[in-house]
């Protein structure tokens, strides 16, 4: 199998086989090892040939459950080189959960560290489908999403295009090699896959972290001279609290990914490390549609907390309860129309069910748009607490609770109330004791009275998925009696 035939299976395959680095250039790094571009291509071809020899055909799906290292990246490209559909499976996933994922996506084979195993009743996917990814599951069970090679490549260029435009127009200037792309999240997640492909599309090598540790992150930033990277909010909070990590030079920019970022944590990070935090917004079905540029980070420091402005080619609407465009700075449903998106879900549900006649997708989030074109997320539509007719956005209350030095993390949910319908109840993770009276006083200082939680429950940790998103529904089960 040659690089040419591999590329014919889908344009994403060419991100490895047509990479601009020479074969002897290190391309895939971990904390302890490196694989050259030539070695990665050869290994991907071996994976592809093993799939062909096992009788798999173009369109068959291959589930890959490998550790978070270079082999996982190689396997993804090997699957594509064989013309197959890539189905990433979290290596830490328990067997029952893994089996449920396999049943939903119906791959024809499973590739693990033990080797390749054929699976019964495999499904053949439509031409052009590149891989199956999962929604975060914050509003229900995760759904398997179908992404095509062509649409995902457009997504990469949607974000990368403006960055390419910043390069020097001096034709005599030598081309600048991008610094490596550091991947601090799992390669079984959309965020991990996206940032691997984004780095390769930009001509950068890849540095993979297997599990996030602040000290390791700081060491890798220094070793590979990382100037820009991505971090989920949970990792940003860990670095803020890491007393032995005080310098992240030469890092200049961090893009927050996977989950909403607290403005408080963003400000703490910028003050501690002198690094600009650029927020962003997207969904697994749509890709990244809204974000910050470095120029925005320099010019609008007072807008920390906004998710940014729509990317090139992306249109947005803020829709009020009557289906009309909401006024400036008015809260409404965020509807987005990107140039391309996923083609639907593996179990048959159509993404078009969320798309209106003009092509706008209802994201399920509430937002407002300010005069400078920045979008501010106010929360999930289904999470808003209606307290006797007054709307309480949980994120607003959580942000205030995190102002307490004793509070590490906080979540607010609505509990049933016979008189008011629902009332806000808080769950807090603390690093030091703090009584309810102090929390109430803090809330009353920053919030109107109806937003103050009626109860505060101490927990060891909040339920979050691997991407760091709060699983708010997991907290809503035990709050039928909101008062302790």
C-alpha cells in the first residue's frame, strides 16, 4: 500500500502521508519517546494492510481501543488508509460501557494492544464517512456522531485559515515551522482528535500527554518550546492551584476547550502565568464555530468570559422565546449556521431535526451578543431554574461561589419546591471549612436574593466527564428534598 493509495481513501489521510516533514523528522512525541514521520507512515501502512488482510472493506468500521500514545494516532491513519471508518474507544472504559458503544456503532473489528479481533454484524457506512465521535452526554446519553472527511477538513481550515493569513507576506522570508501541538486530552475524545489533525494540517509535530499532570505539562511546554496550546478548564484550574508550577515560559496563548471556562479561573491563570487565555465554543456535531483570536485577546482584555466571535463563514442568531431575533445584550437561544457539520448520528437520528428552514442549528445553549460582536454563554436552556417566575442561571451562581478561597468547585441545580416550582441548591467541593452563613453572605453580596441557593451540600468531587464537562443531571437525582 502506498501513500498515494492511502490518500485516495479520504482527504484526512493525507494529513499524515503528505505531511511536509521529511521522513527522518520526529513527528509524534510522548514524554518519553518519539516517532519519526517515516516511522509513523510505515506503521500506519502496516495497520492498513492488516485490516485488508483480515477481510475488511472500505466503509467497514474499526473500533480502536489503545493507550493515549503515538500508536493511537498511527492506528487512526491506518484505518483511514484502508478506506475504513475510525471508531475511537476510551482505553479506560469499563467492558460493559465499551460493549454498549460497540453495539451502537457496529464496527467490523476491534483493535487493542492484544491485536485485531473480528466482530459480528458489522455495519458498512456510507462513502465519505471518516469517523464516529460521541457527544459529551451533558443533556442525556452520549450520541455517536458521523463525521465525513470533507466536512472535518473544512472545520480545520475554518479555524486555521485566519491564522495562516497572519504569516509574513515577504516572499524572501524563510517559512516558519510551527511549534509542536501539545495534546493534553485523550485521543478518544473529539478534542484530542481535532487537535492532532489541526497540528498536522498546520505542519506541526505532535506532543501527546497520557493523563494531565501540571508538572509534566510545564516540563513539556519548556522542552518543546510551546508558544500556544489548548487546555480544558479542569486543567487550567489544576495549574492555578499547583504551587510548584509557577512559570510556563515560553507559552503565550492557551485556548480553552471541551467545556465552559469560568472567567474567574481565566483571570487567575493570566495573572499567575502572564499567558493570554482565549475562549472558544463548539459542539461535537458542529465543530468549533465561535472563538477568540490572539488580536482579540490583546485588544479586549475586559471581555474575559465571553466565548469569542463567530469564525469565518459562521452565522449566528440569538432567538427570543417568540422565535424572533433578540435585541442587543438580550438573552436568548443560540442558533448557529456553520459552513459544514456532521451528517447525523450512527443510530439513525438526523441532525436535521435541530435545523430550521434557514439552516440554523439550535445549540441548546442560551447566550447574548454584545455591541462588539462577542458572544456570552449564559447556560444550557434545560438547566435554567425557574424560581417562582424568576430565572436563575446556575453558572452565574457557581461563579460567585468560586470566589470563596475555600471553594474548589461548585455546581447549582434546581430542586422541586411546592410553592415556587424549583429552587437553587448548591453542591460545593472545598479545600477548607466554610459554613453556610458565609456562603449565603457571599452570594447576597453579588446576587439578587432569588438567586441565592436554599441549601449547600459538601461533596468530595462533582460528576464530570473525561472532557471536564459537568454532568449536572447526575446531581439532580438526590435533590427532591432541597433543605439539609
